[in-house]
């Protein structure tokens, strides 16, 4: 059993949880993830680690309630427990001194990206951050990113705050010498960023989150095609070369369970109301 | 003395009727009643040479336990088996007895061999229902052993070493112990409550079981060696193999591992009560011919598929699956396409698999394994409609430990290299089971565990003597 020591609402349906997980926190590096299961009937869901404090023995994850399990997690409170928590999983992100690193984050994934941005800054990089969301109310971790990055830019799909859409990125890339891009967020966003930086030959790492089951290399659910080869995101990633990823395949594979997920969500919400 | 007459036929195993069981996940074989067990036990000749024992990889004292059944001393019979095999309820169900103990049975020369597996299952089930004794432990030695993986190999090492007085901790990555017994072999062949009871028994002996602990990431083997006097690696088989043909990553194409983990470990058949979804499919093709393929096909059927076929590139004779399970699958209505191999998969506009192109094969010259090599027949290509494909064409060893353990010798295919006793290239580190031999059987993994436990015990005691000598100087 793993206790929720703190919970903070970052935006509607997006919460930051701090779990007591001493052993995990001591081993966590930016870019790694955990798999948790709320109860005996629960699904195993992967969440990227957004911070680790070995001194306190805690890890933090940000979770966006999009379906049955993530909504159920969102209802848990400080002092509640989850049954299982496995981690740290995946390879740590490659953190080195590259020069200027552009960290592009979208939606809930800005929180784990911040963990990487912090490490890049500590490694002596000039860090430019971009925080994106669909709309103003869904922007998260603005303050944290502001404090961590040398420069911070904001973008929303509907233009309610900061730049409207990602078009400004074209100019930014032309005007600034960027040595490395790290993108974490929705697949379409990572794809767009990779397409753009490819033209300029800027090394671009994306953090892929395909559907997973075990998270330890046994099931092959998480297979992704990178440079024509099939790799398992849970052991070979999460970080991959964005210029080599088959994003269209990933998008299709993420939708495999959409009908079942809707069903599960409706059932669980009914149960919640009754 | 006139020779007692032995019935040629074994007492048949009562089973759920095929039509009925194809719809549910309850155990197919119901198990002998006391009368049936007694009748079957009567068929054993109590051979002095006991050839059956030599057929068993862990040399269970078969005649003695059968004699105890005849005397209705079921609890003692169970204890007798447990001297050699700590998971009899499992082995009685899943051992390929027809190739092992029963293949050597004397009665087999005049009729059906004694049903050793069914009797083993009977006493183990009897014991579980009547509560089992916790065996006496040796005085504590103060030595600590870490075990990686709670599959049959790891559980055996744990049971053996704790009885010898060592302190044992198992690290298991998944949320439940049992390895393949829990996540791979389906409920209808091996009910999970049996695996749970076996794991509980091991915890009752005093073993600490830490689930959610992936060694290599949470602790490396080197770190374990700092806290423990010895380490055993029983991490089993890992990533599934694919064929490398076009379209394999289309939606609806599963590895058998993923399919079985969803169904067995996560109980997808109980979706949405259990939270993990699965795509049942109507027209399912399973590629492969081993136990894993049979299990996948039979799960698909139970999830409601209309048509399930097994596509295998050799002929029936070469199929590595247990005969009993092939027969069960056939009875349930699974179709077999022998001498057939997929060439590519075709998807629809949403990248979901909708068809598979196959080619017919013929058997050519024998290959390294002695089996005749399948060769494609030119121009025999044909299309099959499918909406789910399950690839059961093999697995490779889990790479995480190899990647994170310096100095650990591994083979070309990634298995851990050990000597007869399971000793690896690192002092104090032992390994056994599928991670060493590649995919094998439950009982051989347990046999490897037993040998390794013996070697670890010797190693620890030698270390103790050395340490004592040093202290005396
Ligand atoms: C390695 C990894 C790290 C992740 N990190 C985070 C994180 O830090 N914070 C967070 O909020 N979410 C994260 N996710 C996504 C999260 O695991 C899924 O949202 C969750 O499993 C959905 O479960 P559900 O039952 O609530 O929703 P479901 O009903 O299962 O799904 C609802 C919707 O989410 C989509 N979805 C399902 N699985 C995934 C997935 N793996 N990735 C993206 N979308 C998915 C479905 O297509 C569907 O539209 C991560 C996923 C992976 C694989
Ligand atoms: C579907 C299927 C059906 C089968 N049917 C039969 C049958 O009928 N009869 C038969 O005799 N055999 C059968 N087998 C084969 C048999 O199950 C295996 O040979 C046997 O389970 C191997 O045991 P093991 O202990 O070596 O490994 P496993 O059973 O694979 O257990 C390994 C355990 O280690 C854990 N692990 C892995 N890596 C780590 C790590 N880094 N840290 C912590 N834990 C880790 C895994 O989660 C797993 O629980 C079948 C196999 C499958 C897949
Ligand atoms: S363990 Fe397996 S091989 Fe040995 S006697 Fe029992 S059923 Fe036969
Ligand atoms: S070989 Fe057969 S008949 Fe003889 S002791 Fe073994 S089980 Fe009994
Ligand atoms: S999630 Fe199972 S192999 Fe990656």
C-alpha cells in the first residue's frame, strides 16, 4: 500500500499527487515512470514521475482524469492509499550539457517535463521552456517552469493565453540557436515539433507513452516503430529520437480500446452516482 | 501367487463438457473423487525399480505416495511428494506427464500408464482443503538470500532455503507472485486460488515476499549483494518474439504474452468489473503450436470468438504443446491449420488488422533440432479474414538484469550462463529456470531451483566456516 501524502489541484481534472514511496524515490531519475493500481480490480496505469524527494521518501505524479482509472485516482484524497506502485520504470532521460535546450510540454505532461527541465538546468544548460495547453485554464506548472527555465513561453490552442497555437515555434527556431529539443505531451504535438525541427536538423527527443500493461518488457503492448525497428517503449524508452518515430502508428495503437474504455467509464460513473 | 489383474484403462478424469466449458473460465478438469483416486491407485504395481521416478525431473517418490493413497493416508502422501516437489497441486495439473513420469510407467506397456499426475493433484487438493502442516525449520543461520522473481524456480529456492534456516526475501516485479502460473497459464487449466495458496504457504514458512520490485531498476544485483549473502535470479522469459513480417504492429495483433496477461493476471474476462479491457474478436487466428498457442486460442474462444484457428507451420506430430491440451482445444471447437505460415497482415483505414496472407508449407530436411524444416510451397498463398491475431511464436529472456549487471555472463540469445548447480559468473549469484534454459517446463524450472538451493546452501555454509576460521585467528 502506498499512501498519498499530498494532493494539489493544478487545473480542472488535473491533480498532482505526492506518494510515499521511499525505495522508488531513492532510485528515480527524470524521464522514468511508475505503474500503479488503485485496488484489487484495478487496471495498471502508467504515470510519469514529476519529481522525487529521496530525503522525504516521496515521488510526485500529475494525473489527468481522462477515463475510468484516472478519474478514480482523481477522487482519492490525502491520506488515501493505492494498492500497488511499481517503479522506477524505463530508462532515465539523457541529461547532459548540450548548450541551449528547448523543453516543449503540453497538457498534464508539463509536470514531468519540468523534472527534466530542472535537471537540464542543473547540468548547466540554457533552458527555454514552452508550456502549452488547449486553453488558459488547463495550463499547469507555469510558476515552476518560470522558476526553472531561463526563458518561458506560453501557448494555448485557442489563444486565451500566450501564443495562439504552435506557429511561433518556427520563428523561435530560426532566431535562436537550439542544440536540443525535448518534447513531452500529446502525440500530435510531439509529431508537429519533430516535423519542424527535422527541417533544421535539431536533435529532438520525444517521450512516448503508448498503451502499456506490465511496463517491464514482457507483453509487447507498448511496441513502437522507430527508424523502421520495433522497440518496446517501457524498456527502450520512454525517450526516442523524434525524427525516427512512426507517430501515425502510435496514434492508431492508442485508440485500440476506445470503445471498451468508454464502456468502463460509463459503468464506473454510474456506480459512483448510485 | 496369482498375479492381480490390472485394469488396462485409467480411471478417466471427470471434465466439464466441451460445449459448456467453452463459455466459462472455470477449471476444465474437475479432479478425482476419493473413490476414483483409490481405484486409480490400485492400478500401480508398486514396482521395485520404479522406472516412473526416473522419468520425473525432481524424482518424486511415486510408488510410496501412491501406496499412502491406497492406505487413505492422504496427508502423508502429500508430505511425501513435497519432499521433492513443493508445488504438487500445480505440477499434477500442468506437468507434461505423458513425456515424463508416466512415459516410463510399467503399466504403460500393457495399457494406459498409471495416472500419476492426477493422483498427485488429488492429494495436493485434499491437503489444501484439510489444512497443511508447516514443516519444521532448521535453526536460523543468520544468512540472507535474495531471490529475483516469484515464478516456480524462485518459489522453490525460497522454500528450500528457508527450511534450512536462512533468511529469504523474494523480489517480484508484478503485483502477484507465481510467474507464468499467475499471468500465463489460464484459470481453466490452473485456478489462481491454487497458485495463491502455494505462495501463501511459502510466506507462512517465513519468506518475505516483496511485490512491485523490479530488480535492475529498483535495486541492481550488485546492490543486492551488499545486503544479502547470496542472490538467485529466476526472472523467466521476457519479451515476445514477432516474425518480422509486414503489418505486425497493426491494431488487433497481440503477442500471446499481452493477451494472456490481460486475461489471466488482469482478469479482462470480467471487464468492466475488472478494469483492464481486451479485444475479444470474432475471427481469431493464433500463430504457433506450443502450450502458449493452445492457451491463447482457448482464452479467445471463451471471450466469445466465433471462429478460432491455430496456424502452425509444421504438422500435428511436431506440435510442442501437451497432447492433452491439443485434444481439449479440438474438443472445444478450435480449428487447426497445419503446414501454414503467415506472410503479411493487411489493415483497414484505421490500421486495424482485417486479413492475413498465408502460405502453405511442406516439410523438408531435418534442421538442427532434428525436426523437419518447413519450406514454403511457391504459389500457394491465400487470404484469411481475421480481426484478432495472437502471435505465440516464442519469447526471449528479459533483458533488464543483463543490461544492469556488469560481469554477468550471458549467451548469444541473452540467457544467463550457469554451471550444473546454477552458479553464474559472479560469486554468490545463482540462476535457474527459463532465464537459463529458455522456455521449458514448470517442473524443470523447479528442478533447477532445487539444485541451485542446494548449491547456495553449501556456498553459505562454506562462507560461514571461512568467516569463523578468520575470527579465530
Ligand atoms: C509511460 C506512460 C506515462 C504516462 N504518464 C502520464 C502522466 O504523467 N500523467 C497522465 O495524466 N497520464 C499519463 N499517461 C497516460 C495514462 O496512463 C492514461 O491516461 C491512463 O492509462 C488512462 O486510463 P483511464 O482508465 O483513466 O482511461 P482510459 O479509459 O483507459 O482511456 C481514456 C482515454 O485516454 C487515452 N489513453 C489510454 N491509454 C493512454 C496512454 N497510455 N497514453 C495516452 N493516452 C492514453 C485513450 O485513448 C482514451 O481516449 C502515461 C502513459 C504512459 C504509457
Ligand atoms: C502460456 C504458457 C503456458 C505454459 N504451459 C505449461 C504447461 O502446461 N506445463 C509446463 O510444465 N510448463 C508450461 N509453460 C512453461 C512454464 O510456465 C515455464 O517454463 C516456467 O514458468 C518457468 O519458470 P521460471 O520460474 O523460470 O519463470 P517465470 O514463471 O517466468 O517467473 C519469472 C518471474 O520473475 C519475475 N521477474 C522477471 N524479471 C524480474 C526482475 N527484473 N525483477 C523482479 N522480478 C522479475 C516475473 O514477473 C515472473 O513473475 C507455459 C508457459 C506459458 C507462457
Ligand atoms: S512432478 Fe510432474 S513429472 Fe514428477 S511425478 Fe509429479 S507429475 Fe510426474
Ligand atoms: S512405474 Fe507405474 S506401476 Fe510402477 S511404481 Fe511407477 S507408477 Fe507404479
Ligand atoms: S508494457 Fe509490456 S512490454 Fe512494455
